[in-house]
């Protein structure tokens, strides 16, 4: 018995230390995560089972730049992890898309948006309610605007749109996406990219 | 050659200890020094790190987010992500909190919670910055471990009649 233990112990030690090292590395340096959903397409596409490299070193000094793709905990559900683009930093003035309002980002907060919101007026990206309605009723641009207005009066559209654009405390940040590492034909850098004319920085 | 082997084994042992230390402090338990007056008398009012109480903050609760009303929790301040605050958890998502001194009642949105300091007069808490996302919580304070006169468990305490669930 003792001999079997003595034989297995170096391997067990190696596994334990390897596990500790891997976990610490994933928490503090970089890890790989998979993408789900469409809010960041075409930058990150969940349907192709993409895996992205999330680097954590930005968290040491909270050194984020406008236009970074970041990973954060959802303010509505602490168990959910979101991937969005950081549009504005504390002190910036931003134009909120849905109601033309201009808002200043308070201290310690930032504004994040999914890429898909900027790209299309197709309400498919705005959540299940709007998607089904647009599929049924579509599709002139004017009609879309009418549908959106009606839904926002009922409070339904606004809810699903704000899921894609959020003001969140910087403390929820979990990392920054730098590359897509899988599948092999989609390996590439994820670039910084800012939507035009949305913010005025201090 | 012998020296090299000795140095290597020392290095290995140190690295393993460091890794173990980091993992324990990230995932199990952490020792924090509490400064400031917002939790008086639960924690001593102190200005400097060495004068404050040292407390044990357990991080296992984060895996399941099992918090009860009256727990003392550690969280990142919403208006300054580099600072950690220690306050008492008063209300969980979906509950209604009555702001003291006014008839207004606020509902805590999903994924958020309401925190307040025990020393209401000198505490910067949810009464100023509103409910905080649960994702900002970094741990739960369970015991005071220094000074020796205060060693013991940190009790759960709730102020009367502040919350209601509908």
C-alpha cells in the first residue's frame, strides 16, 4: 500500500501543482472562453463555436481603452458573463441610442455596447419579442420604426435594447478579448473599433 | 551542480507555496484590514491600515452567491473600482427597501442588492449610490481575528422593518 502511494505521489504532486498553476494563470494572466449569442456579431460569432483569448492583465491597473472588446459580469445576473465593446470611459458624454439623450458617464462606470446594435436596424438582435414581431410584420424601415416606438411605449423594446447597451460599474470587468483562437480558419486579432460620433471625451 | 539542484528544489517549493497562497486567497479565505468609521461599532473606527480590525473574508460564498440578510459583505465600490468597501447586506433582488426618513420605497432590481453601514451617520452606502450589482461582491466577512479583545464571529444583524417582500 505504502509502496503504491510512494509510486503515485510524484504524479499526484505534478497534477496538483499543474492544476494550481493553470487556475492561477487563467485567473490572472489569460484564459480561453467561448462565445454565445449574436450581440457581438460580426466581430464575434457564437454560431461557429468560436473561442476567444481573454487577457486579465488589464485588470491590474484597469487600463482599458475606448473600443476594446471586454468581458464583464452582467449587472442583471451575476452568474452571467457578457462580451461587449467598451464605448465610453468615466467622464465621457455619450449619446444614448434609443432616445437621443446625451448622458455623462459617472465616475467608476463605463458604457458597453454589442456590435450588432450598431450594425443593423433588424430587430432580430434586440431580443425575442421584437424578433418574432418583425418576422411576422416586416419589413419596411418606416414600419420598423413604428413597431419599435410602439414597443418602447409598452416598455418591452426598451428592455431588450438596453440589454445590448449598458452603463456598468468598472468593477464588473473580468478581462479583455484580444484574439479569436478557434476554429483555425477564424484565428485573428480582435481590433479596437469605435462607432463614429457617439462620444465626446473629456 | 549540487548547488543548482538545491536552488531548483528551493525554487520549486517557493513557487508551489506562492501558487497555493494565491489560490487560497482568491477562492477560499482572505485577511482584510478594515478602516473607516462606517461600520462602527461592529468594526473599530480607524484611519490607518495597522490600526484597523483584521477580519477574515470568506470567498466560498461567491461560487453560489449564498447571502443572507444581515451578512457583512466586501464589495468593490461602484464609483471607484479600485476601492473595497465593507458594509452590511440589507436587501436582496426583488425586495422593497424603505429609504430612512422618507416615505419613498425602492424596489431592488434583479441582480442587485442594497447595502448599508452600521454607523448610518458616517457611512457612504446604497443610500448614496443606490443598489449595487451582485457581481461587485468580493466576499463575506465572517470573523474578526485582531485585536484579541474583539476576536469572534461577526453576527448577522438586520435593522427592523426596513424591507418587505412582495
